[in-house]
């Protein structure tokens, strides 16, 4: 059974930082590309970043230079470091991966940035 469990969200002032974690189980983690998405209030879900099994990252333009994705294959965990946060980064952040042609999502973790 595939499970993705996010943690690390919270309330932070603009300019602050948070580190999100996503612990995965039930997949061959070391080869899976891991993704982060977010959904802001009254907006569609949007891509934030991904990291391949080989450790190559890609970012949405809106977060490039501020967010960093990383992974620890020994811990089956992917991280998203959020720096220089802005109020428009307020959203529920979701971890996602595809395994055997099926998408899996975590329950999400709320990030709220106050101005």
C-alpha cells in the first residue's frame, strides 16, 4: 500500500522559512520522481517542484531561487525547503508520485504566510 505523509507546514511571517517533509512507503522510493504541488484558496492546484530518482530538480518559475527540493533515499523522504516566503505562497502543499502508472497523493500540509 502506497502512502505519502507530509509534515512541516505552519504559520510564518513573510520572509520566513519552513521545511516540508514527505515520507513515502510502499514504493521503490530511490527510483521514483517525487513532486510537490500546492493549492491556494480558490485557485487550481499548481506544480511547485520535482526531483528525479537521480536527484535532478526542477522548479516552477514562481518559486525558483527561493525553494529547494531534496531527497534522502535512506529515509524514503523528500523535502521542500521554503525560503523568502511570500503571502502568495499560502497554500496546502501536497506530495505526489506516480507508481505503476497510478498517481498517489499525500493529505497535504498547510502553509500560511502572513504579511
